[in-house]
């Protein structure tokens, strides 16, 4: 079965809130084996919601709306559904009882307009909502399934998982499952990755998609099968092909992060780490210490933003700063060595650069970053030139530092 989702609310169109319900719905439908090919956002307008429901009914077997089930004048989903299907609205006794009980047990008077929430299109069933006054609506009409869920995320999530999905299963939806595996790539751009896997993008089951993220590329393999084991068997050969082609760049899968993978390698090898940062302002240390158990390997972070700190704390030679400048290969190397000596660790990393938006010159433009790694006296350095706003440059710089560390650790004896 195919589903289509309609999310209502002018606040969504204005960008005033992030539609987290959309992501949750797609994840849960995929897990249940229900394909969703389209989602629509509509403002609080009766005619437009009605038209969206009618259009969805031409394409999909299951039409799910989110929002617009409250008691106020701009809550229009129930009216739109009734008009779209040319059905009258009728008071549902179970819904009315639920609303009255909701206020009674809380010792609060019930505003009369709340009884609007007891109106259902003829033939519709209520979906229980212990967390609010808005019961969901479920209706089978002319071989189509219609479901309306409330917009508050806590109510939407509970009702989706505990009420709607089990009901859809009873109607024959989700006899297959949709399973995805995401491989994570570092050190290559989107076009390069696409070139290496282009022929694999033509498959139908499993399918392969390329997703560009900040500082890394994700390859999503998706299979549809009657059970999880069969889906995994479909995914496995394609995953093996990708890993073989991108073996020097695939650092993890699914929930893995580059800092987490690096942390595991450091722990396994019994190595310790310290970092000295200038333009990234402690972001690398923040990412490394976000990993539970990072105290096993992370010893110290120094934010040496000012040149005097580079000299006094990290021991960077003032003459090098004067002759080469703070943003230079030589200073990055000195920072990595200095923080390693200061903390007494096996590895030191130094980062210096220009995050912008100002401070660049023709010789040293905004986005220029030098990254150095010193492991037990053996040093290496990278020169990077990143594009984008300040925060993105900072993130990409830490991503490059983690990539450099990951590659070093993979080849560490």
C-alpha cells in the first residue's frame, strides 16, 4: 500500500516551527513496510486542505493528515475531510464522553467549543488519545483509508505508534518491511562518490541513494522484503560492493559518528589525545568529549585564540608567528607538538585558520585552515580551503581533523 501525508498549519509554512512529525511518520511507515511517496504542507485554509485530501485520494491508498483537530476556528481538518468525501459531520458519543471526562478528572470547566472535537465524518472511528482532547479520526471510504492525527508531537507520536499503525496492519497494510542501511563516507565529495558507485544506483531492490551531509557523504541502501532477515540478505551484497570500492573512506554505518569511531580506535589501541584549537574555538574537543567514555583517551583541550596564548601555553616560537603568521603550516605543527608535550599524551592535534567572515587576504583567504597531527614525535599537516559561513567552516575543520586522525589510527601499528 502507498501512503500520502498532509500536514496542516500556517506556522509550518512560515517556518515558525520545525515539522518533526514528518520525519517520525516517514520512519515509522517505512518500518511498517508502507511506502510514502509524497508529503504536503497546507496552511489553515478549509478549501486548500480539502483539495489536498482529494488530490491525495487519487494517488494513494492511505491518506494521513496531521494537525487541525483542535477546538478553535482555525482547526479545520475534520471539516475538510468531510467536505472532501462529501460526508456529513455527526457527533460521536465516544468522542464526546472522552472530552467531558478529560476536563472532569482535571477539575476544570469545559469550554463549549471543545465539543467541536466530537464531530466526526459519518462512519469514522475515533482513535484514542489519553494525552489530549483531540481524538484521532479513522475512516475507510471507497477502498481508501483516511486517518487524521493531532499535531502536538507527543500526542502524534503516541497515537501513530499505538493506535494507527496497528489498525493499518489489520487492514492489510505493511505486509512487507522496508529496511535501510546507511554507510558513511569521509574524505570524498559527493560527485566523486557518485562516480565510484554510479552503476549501483540503478538497482530497484535494494535501491541506493547518495545523501550529502556537512563534511561527509552518506550512502543509503534500502530493501523491501517480507521480513527483516530477508531485507538484510538483499542489502548485504550491495554493502560489500560499496565497502570494497570505498574501503579507504567508509568509516561507519547507521548511527556511527566519526568522533565515535575515532574514540573506539583510541580506546582499543590504548592511546591518549590532546588538542589545541584556534579558529575552531574548542569545537573539536566538544565533539570528542561528547562520546561516552572519552575520559579513557582524551586528556586536554586548549583554545589558543590569541597569539600570546600560543606562545605562553603551547610553546609556539614567537619568531615563527612573526615570520609565518598564525595561520600557517609551521604554527599548526608547533601547536600539535606543544599540546602533546603539555598534556603528556601520545597524540596532539593543532588547528589554526580563518573562519571568517572577515580577516582574509588574497594570500590567506577566509576558509584557509591548517591542521597538524603529532603522534609520538611523528608529525603530519594538512592545508584545507573551506567554503561557507563561519560555523560551517569550523565544523568542516573539525571533520577534517577527525578524518586525519582516523586515517592515522587505521594504519597505526
